[in-house]
């Protein structure tokens, strides 16, 4: 029982964590499976108690003995450029096309994973990194007061890509960013872009630009400056800091006339 629970693939009463999902394993440098993430099948046909499109193996329970690695580290090649992309299916597609590719399996790497990312790139003498994320429209949602809308100025994918590329550039790597064109749809990811024949990975690489060529680059750096300032000045209230950050990244529309509601 202890060995089963240690895998992070079962609940405490030994029921399988996932049911009715595709399971993607993570492998270490020797090809051994060390972690896994599950994805719902087409039509949301999952049969477990977990919500969401993706569900990861449990690594934060006191009875598990696993930790989440960065997906695709074993594909990094000595001296060759590396692609970073958002989803696990996107990363597998890039790997199958013959490119080294890693993924945080979300929009950007967690702060705890950043030293591991740098160490692996340095160990393999990687000098250039391409960050290619999903293309999606900015979000629109009601504000908390319910009397207007909040528009995100930048879509989440490109903002996460620019944040990652900025971090890498600050640490001595040449990092470039791109996304597939949206092609008249709400969202398109790298997997769809390739498999539906819209273009090639090479075309996205050729069109990639440094992070500071994107408008959200200045927003990200302004947010960092505000966070640094807030750590230095404890007199600032939490609500004040959050409001300052919020105003940089979001465009809030209140008091809309009836004709525009």
C-alpha cells in the first residue's frame, strides 16, 4: 500500500486518481517514468472526481514520494537551441518533429523551477531558446462591482512567453518569442497549427522576436519594479500594491452607457 501511495497515482483509500483520461508520462534522462499528467478525452469524457482539462500526479501529499520535473528535459541536446511551449501535446508534437522541447505544462515556469531550468540549459551549453505559446484572445470579464467590464490588454499565452523569455535574457541566454497566428478562431495552439497544416515550426522560429519587442514586456518589468518596491517599503498596504499592479495589466471599463452594455 505504501508503495502504491508513494507514486502519487492513487487516493489515500487506494482508488486510482484518474479515470477516463489520457495519461502522459514524464521520463528522466535514463528513460524511466518519474511523473505523469492526465488529460481529459474528447468531449470531456473523464470519469473521475477531478475537475479541469489536465490533472497531475499528486506530489504534495505526505504519503507521496515524487516531485514534478520539467517535461522534456531528456530531449535537450548539447549546444542546440531549445523550444519552450505551453501544453504537453504541443511539446510532444515539437519533439516528434525533431526539435529539443521542454514545457512547464502551463503558461510559464514556477519560481521554484527556474533554477532547475537554468541549470539544465547551462549544462547542455544551450545559448538560444525559442518560447512559442498558444495564440488566444485577451480575456473579458465583469469587474468585482458588477458595473462594468475588465479587459486584459494581453492574452495569457504571449504574456507568459514574454515573462519566460525576459527571465532567460536576464540570465545570459538569447531568448525569442512567437505564437501561431490566430487564423480567425478563438485559440490555436502549436499542435493544431502544425497538424492542421497552417505552417511549420521553422516558420515560427524564423518569425520569433526578442521579448522587448512585445508591448507586454514593459508591463512585466513595471510589475517587477512594483513588487521590488513593495518588499522594500512595508508601509505600502497589500491592497495598494495589488491595485497598482492591476492597473498596469488590465483596462477597466465602468459606468458603461446602456447602448454599450
